[in-house]
């Protein structure tokens, strides 16, 4: 008789639960720099849409009118090349600064870092320091816990809502948007983007936080391609710090066989991504330098020299190089190439902007009206000329034509006035006398339309076209 042996079943999770990180607040030189960048970026972001400029916001991307206003600069979809130039500049700038100083962008100016810093400050003010927040989360739901959690999320939602509102204010004049907010008369796309950007800010900075940097941001994955052993990174000096261990301030380090690290764990407690920098360079590190400030504070209390955790290169730490020796190695081929390309692209971009004509011209031969014979044997072609005034001041233009003997516009056009940032189509007829048509022969012949500004004598645009002489 076969005996049936019962088999116990168990559920095994293939995924580890995400452990919540409770970063401790920190004070220090780098923290002041980080908050300085927070203030600078947010003053610019929140303030620019409200800054009046020529009767409109200083920065406005008017998608409906297909015009982008950046102070005195007016850009059209035809100026897409400048956006490409900005993206290339941003890419090479990222490569250059990463090769020199590691993840400077991530640690100081990335929106994810900036808003996480703001949200964490709110959390510290309402729920308390690291230990108090941990105890609050573990405690049962009481009135104190409810009001603190509700207040924190209310402030987070207010910041996120204002951020989403400001973002849309770059595309719809923010004063118009402000008036619409009181009557909730946003358009469908305004509603969508205000809510989308608000929820994205609330979710990323309030809930996801370090997970965005560790799992969602691609930069963490390819940063190693831009690092080398002479890149300045946040480093722990193991030769000086190990062996680690607690001790009294007056302890004899040599006698106790201890390094300068007292193993207090503050560098881990202040880390917003929850890593231990003492384990070496890790892709999760965003170079926020909170661990440097925390460690320097401990070193001051222990009367040890600062710099156990510091900005240094891998070669600098391994070879014991001085700061001057490490800085001299910054000018290496990779950095010089990135810097040279960045300077060339910047110069070309600025030169292109300075030489850019604030007048756009497009000439189209009217295909609905073929070349025809008119009075006195003249040959006539009809053209449609589009003029775009890319300035915010009224301009007057005069149109001429050349390229064939005796060619003229009939009737001779008067000065054409365009309002600020106005585009206008003008229908013109060009005529050639019979003797010029006979000498040129049948077929298409190149001509040029010359558009001169009457208000800016130096501004002149020539646009090519063709004149058809029938057989």
C-alpha cells in the first residue's frame, strides 16, 4: 500500500519590498550650495512667466500662433534648428561636466533632486527629524499622526499644483491663466497639463524619490561611460578611515588600531538614495554631497581633519594625490575634446543667433496662374510672397525683383507694413518686356526677389525663384 506524504506549499516572493528611506537633514558648505541652486532654479522657473516683456510674458511658447518668445527673440517653427542646437549644447555640457566633476547636474540642478529637496524640507518641518518620522510611521493612527500626514500631503499638493500651473503658464499667458483659474474655465489641454504635471511632481518628489534616480533615469546607467579614474567624485578615503569603530574623542588611534571613521552611520542616514558611500562608487549615488557635510561635522567634533569623505578622483585616493595634483589632471584629452567641441558649438550657436535676420521670406510661384502674354507683348508671371516680421515692432518693407533685363513688378508695390510678429501673404505680378523674353528664350529662368527694410537699412533678404517664358 502506497503511503501519501503531504507536501507543504509556500509562497516565495521574487521581488523584495522597497524599504523606505528616511534621509536625515544636514547642514554644511555643500548643503548651502545645494539650497542656493534650489532658490535660483525656482525663482527662474516660477518668476519668468510673470515677468512682463513688450506686453507679454518674457518667455512664452505660443503654440496656437506658432511663435516662441524669449525676451526680445521671436522664433518660428522654421527656426527649429536653434532647438536642435540647444539640445546639442545641453548634451555636450552634460558630457563635459560629468567628465570633470561627476554627477554635478544630478546633485544640484536636476528637477527631481530640486523638488525632492523641497518636499523633504516640508516633511522635516511637519513630521520631524529622521527618528521622529520613523516612529510616526510605526505608530498607530492617532489624531497627531493624522493631522501631520494630512498637513504634509496638503503642502505637497499645493506645491505640485502651483508647479503644474506655472508650467502651463509658459504656453498660455499666465495672467490669462490666473483669471481662468478663478472660474475654472481652463481649456481641455490646459486642464490636462496642469493636472498631469502636478501629479508628476507630487508622485516623483513625494513618493518615488530615489526610485526615479535609481530605476527610471537612464543617466545612472550610462554615466560610467563618461567617468574615468581622474573624474572628481564623492569618495571615501578607506586608507585613512579603516579600520572603523566607535571610540572616545581622546582614544589613541594607533594603540586601538582604528582609522578616522567612527562608524556612526551618519553618511548613510543623510543619503537620499540610501547607499553607504564607504562601499565605493555606486551607480545610485547622485553626488548630492550630503555625506560630505555629515562626515565633516563628525570630524570637527572628533578633532580630526576634514575630508574623510570628499570630492576626489580614484587615482587621487589610491595614490594619495594632493588637491593641486588632482586638479592638474583635469586637463586630460577627454575633457579637452568635450570642452573644445562645447566652445565651438556655443560660438556657432551665438553667431547664428546674432546674424539671424528678423525677417522671413518665402516666394511661391502661383501655379493657378500660368505664364501669360499681356499688353505690349510682355510676359507675366504671378507670385505669392510671404513676409514674416520676426520682431516685436512694426516694420515697413519694399519688394523688388531682378535677374532678367527689364523685369519689373506691376503695378510697382508700395511700402508694405507689418505689425509686430505678423505674417502676411502678398500677391505680385512680375513682367518682362518682349525683347528680354526673346533673348532669354523659352523655359525657366532664375530671378531674385529683394526685400529691403525701410526702418532698418542694414536688413535685406534675397529670395530665389524662377520666371517662366512660354514657347
